[in-house]
C-alpha cells in the first residue's frame, strides 16, 4: 500500500494537471467564439457567390473554363485539414482515419496529399505517403491569404493537367459537441451547366452586369475555389477549438474525480496507520 507521502504527491500532481486543463479549456472557449463567428459568416458568402455564378452561367451559352473540364480521375490531389497541436479529443484521429479510408478507396489511382496542419503531415509522413506540399502553423494566424495560396497551387496544377481531381477532407463545425468529417470534391467544379439546362432555375434575382457575363464568370470561378477553401479552413479551426474545449472539460472533470478518489484512499491509509499505532501503544502498555 502506498504511503501517505506518495498519496499526497499524487494528489498534488493531479491537481496541477487539473489547473492546466482548466486553463486550456478557458483559452479554447475564448478562441472558439471568434472562430465560430467567422465560420458562420463565411457560409452565406459562399452560398451567395455560388448563386451569383449559377445566375451567370444561365446567361452564358457555352460556359468554358479549365476548372470545369472533367477528366478520368487517374491523378488525384487531396487537401487534408488537421490541427497543429493535440489534446483535442478525436479531432485529428477522425481526419486521419477518413483520409486512410480515402486512400484505400482510391488505391488504383495516384494520390498526392496536401496536408494542412502538423498532425496530418507527421502522421502520413511516418507512413511514407506521397506528400506534394504541406502548410504548417497557419491556424494561429488564419487569413484569406492562406486560402488564396493553397487555392493558387491546386488551381494551377489542375489547369496544367498535373492532376485530374482535387478533394478536401476537413471537420465541419456542427455544434460545441459535434463535428462532422466532410470529404468533398473541390475540382472539377460541378453544378454549372449550360444555359438551356439552368436558365429556368436561377432567374429569381435579375442581376445587372456591367461587363459581359462570360468574362465575369471566368474571373469569379477561381475566387469561388478560394472561398470554398477558406470556408473549410474556418470550419476546421472552429471544430478544433470546440473539440479541445470539450476534451479539456472532460479531463478537468476526470481529474476532480481522481482527486476525490485519491483523497478518500489517503484518508483510509491515514486512519489505518493511526489505528495501527494505537494498537501498538495499547499492546505495549498491556505488556508492561
């Protein structure tokens, strides 16, 4: 049975850990509010941009753009959004498992990975995966420039024919306790069909274009890809803070329960020690 000194040392260690987990929970809660607002604000912008593009394509007789060209998926590039740090529950594990399933489902194709986040980069680097490029440490200072940089690389590769499809895997923020892993095909862009197929569906708003719709449509498509990537980055950031806050809250509660259990055990040990000493004293007195 451990001594009283060992029990007190364990209780102090658990209490110190509890203070750390509580501090991490408060930090994640403060960052989550801002990340959640940014993620929610990005959703209507992306939807409205898609609506404008669909209105444009309804006015274009034959929409043509390199990002709309569909080819047999022989070379695939997948953008994996994970975190740079751990202690966030199953956030990174779910992303890595979803990516592994994706690699198994597309084992007949050549798959190049673009990990965004240190956890995904390190995980698949240890497994000798084909990593095209990685982005580390951007979530602490996330901005639209990062999305533009990532989108610029994949847009150029797809337009040049270096890859036939681009997928993105990330955690979508649903609530404080729920995040859903999304596997979405980013390129080629879908849903922008010729005017005769879409004209009747997108005439709710009569936009006035100062330039030809064809020219605006071609210029907005790359921006639409950048917006989709930026939205995925914001969703992943909010999901990570929510997962970390939930994990640290559970860790704090578990530490409290462990402190109570250790304190109860320590009191029992102390009571047994006192009882033993009393018995020894009484026995010695009786012997005299």
